[in-house]
C-alpha cells in the first residue's frame, strides 16, 4: 500500500564523490539547466571556511546553505537534521519555495550516515524522501582513491547512479578499466561518463532509485550503526590574503609545489585576486592537475580577497602559506 503522505514529501538527492571528482561541476550543471525547478542546496565542506558557495552558479532560483568545519556524516549531522527541518517549516509557511533538495557532501563523507538521516529521524522522514545517491568518480585518480580510502569505496557501494568524470584526461582504456571495477563493486548502479557535468538530468532527479532493502543487504547494520572514522592524516587549512597576486610568481609557486607535494595534495580550490584582473579567478586542483578560469567580477562594495582551501595528507602548512605570501605584490 502506498503512503498517502508521500506525494508531499520533498525529493532529496545526495551528491557524493571523493575530493576533486567534479561534484560542484555537476551541481552547477544542474542549477544552470532550464528545468524550471527550484532547488535548495545544502553544501558541506571539510574545513573551517566554505569555498564552493562562491563557485556555484546562482540565479535566484535556489537556496544555498553551507555547513563547514566538519564532515556531514559525523560532527555536523545534527546540523543537517536541523537545516532540513527548518527548510521544511519555512516551505510550509510560504517563506521559501523549492521543489527538491540536493545535498553535496564533502569528498571525505561516507554516504551511509547521511542516508540514515532520512530513516532514523522522524521529522526528516515525515518531510523528505531520499530520491537517490549520485556518485561522481574521477577517471584519473579514482583507482588510487578506491585503493587508499574507505570513504571512496563506500561512495561507490551506496550509489544509485555513478558518473565518471575526466575521461578525456584519463584516456579511454584507463577509464574503461575503472568502469569495469566500478561495475564489479556496484552492479546495481548505471555507470556513465560525464564531461564537465554534462549528463541527462532525467536520469539523476526524481528517479526514486534509493532502495533500502538493497542497502541493508550490503550493510545489515545500516539503520543501527552510526559509527564512522576518517583517516587522521587528512587535514585542511585555508589561505587568505587581500593583496593581489603576481600571476607569474603564483604559477611558478604552484608548479613547484605540486611537483614536490602533489601526491599528498588531495584537493585544493578557491578564488584568487590577481593583479590587473577585475574578475575573480576560480582555481581548482587535484594532485598534480590544476587550472583556473575567470569567475564573476568583484563588486563595487566588495574587497577583493584570495581564499584557497587545501585538503591533503601531512601538508607543510607554514611552508605553503609563506610561499603564497611571497607571490603577492608589495604594497
């Protein structure tokens, strides 16, 4: 028998994938599509300062909430329940209008505790339905990440849809080898390549693909076990500076840095204040691969500021910060 309350429940997608896989790129693709839906986005970042909110395309049709300084599946899970409950209350009161929710987890999140929230908390269960878990896997680094990180394995195992990014960089043979591995790990989930987030959104949203019975077969303690551990070697720090960078010095710094520490630099991203450029530069990198694009202009009432978050294993924080300080122009 169907649940008569189900049509009023808000469909929710959990968007996951390891650091640098392309989750924000896919989310921008979803937000930029002319689907007419209003979306509430809950962003979680591993670290003290949010970056992704500045990287997202926003046109007024979405509500974006950031959750920082913790992993959504651990220390801030109570905040997730609170945010979801508040969103539902404001929607019912007519203060907000949205048709669905997308939760973008930090790349270090195990999706199981996030999904649990929709079944073990009564208020969330009354207002939301978990539509699907969508996982993005990096074709260049996905194999190594699956070897080294339990979270990456869980993200694939719990996925209802798997998108493989950066196939053009990895090459077809390497990408196909990875996809064969993904099929063995999760035969339930359709697996498709996605170039810069380009994919058929009808296969990602409103698909009602999350199957609790299938998940319980994978993890029998799913509804009871809320324990979760991270690799203590992985830490994050943020660099900030309002002085403009010299572009050439900055490029030299990152070229030298990734040559030495690239294997330990799991993810680094941010916005850059470059001398002589009236727009912010959006900067992103994973291991040895990095690049930048022009973002939106600095507004007249805004102080341009560089803000970069680094996530990695045993990174020399002070060395990075002093090296970046040497790239700014003297006052």
